[in-house]
C-alpha cells in the first residue's frame, strides 16, 4: 500500500514538472522582453501583477494558473 502511494506521488510530480518548466521558460521570455518593450503605465502594472501571479502559482505547483498567467503575459508583451 505504501509503495503504491509513493509511486503515485512520484509519477504525479514527474508529470507536473515539465509543465511547470514550460511556465518558468515563458516567464524568462517575458522578463527578457520587458527589458526592450515599451509599455504604458497601466499595461506595465498589469504585466507586473500577472508576473507575480504566475510566480505564486508556480511556487504552489498550480500548473493551470501558471500557464494561464504566462500566456496572458506573452500576449501582453507582444509575443
């Protein structure tokens, strides 16, 4: 019983890790783009909020929230 639980936990972690890695890569792309993209004050504020939301979701291993925030960020900066 313990082995089944441990195997399931390991499998879940391994399956989620690539998606969170994609989110981290997207956040890195956005942060790089933010160095050169000129955004108005409201858009820059929105980008900061979405970045914080994505990082919090990534820390909480919430793949869906992280992906949603990073995709919105990519769109916001024109990627």
